[in-house]
């Protein structure tokens, strides 16, 4: 299913409200002036509210990854993050809840 490519400016949060910041490996593809997200990117999550909700019994989300993306388009051999497809299989760690990917990213480049 085609979707929009995710870029470094695409807002990502953990399910508990923590902000995800991508740690970029080297990439060459640019969409709307920003580098695109590949499946090799890891999100560092800060401000997760899960420990407060569980009275400190559970650890906060500290990282997140995408497990699916494009089927045909690659950057340096790596598949790219695709909205909305990547959202369904993303995981926050150590709490395996899905990441929330806001649709407010770039809306010009589509891929499959």
C-alpha cells in the first residue's frame, strides 16, 4: 500500500507521551528538504510518562524502532519508513507498545 515517506521532521511519540528523536545513520535520500527515515534508524525517547502512571513499577520507554516500511524503494540498501504502514509495527522499548507517528510530516513524496 503506498504511503508518504517519513522524514527526520516527522513527529514521533511513545504511547505514553514521550518524544521520539531519530538517531540517524548515513542516508542520501531527501524529501521536502529533510533526510528520510530508514528501518535502521532508532528513536531515542525522552519524557515517557509510563513510570508515573504505574507509580514507578515499570521502566520508561527509552528507544523505539520501525519494523516495516517500503517494499520497493531503498536508500543505500535500507528500506524507508512509510506513513501509515510503519506505525502499525513500530515498537517502543522496553515497553513493546506502538509508537505514535503524527501525519504532520511531508505530503509530497509517496512510495510503496
